[in-house]
């Protein structure tokens, strides 16, 4: 699993911080994937809504390159994970102080009944695990 981190444009005032604290986010708009897409990110949303109403949450669709582009263009902060650190050249990933408390599992996503070549690949992974 990956700890929650915060993506933001390289020029954002918080981009050079070694870690982001909740208070740093007061008055900021944070892009968060729509409720129901990830129970792990929903837990962070619930925590902020309950304890830090000063953090503005903007619902966004599930992550895609267009969402990362929007984050960069609009100068906003986005909930993410370190695995996405290199997804966009105009964004940096900054650790979140409670990131380890809100972790997101990471792995392969595939159809319930994968095609033959996908099944072979998965079996190969399992054999070499």
C-alpha cells in the first residue's frame, strides 16, 4: 500500500515544503476523487470534513491524465500517492503528515475474467512471487 501524499504544481506555495500539515491546507482547495470511488480516500475526506472544515474539497472524477492536467493548470492541490510522482512534469508530490494513517492499496487492475494473454501474465507473476 501507498501512503496518501499531495500533488501540486511545482510553483505552488506549498510545493517546497518537506511535509504538508493539515493547517497548511486551510483555505486551500484540494481535489479529491468523488466519494465512492475509493473507501481509503473517502476515509481521509471524512477526517477532513469532521475535523478541518477550513479545507475546501473539490470532487473530481477518477484519476486520469486530464485530472492531473487540471491540477497543474488550476494551481490546486490533489490527493494522490507517491506511485504517481512522475505522472506529470508540472506536478510535485509532497508527503502529507498523516499520509501513513491513510494508505491506498496498490496493485494490478484487470477484468474478472481476463483474456488468455492477461491470465498467462498473471500466472507468470504468481509463479515468480
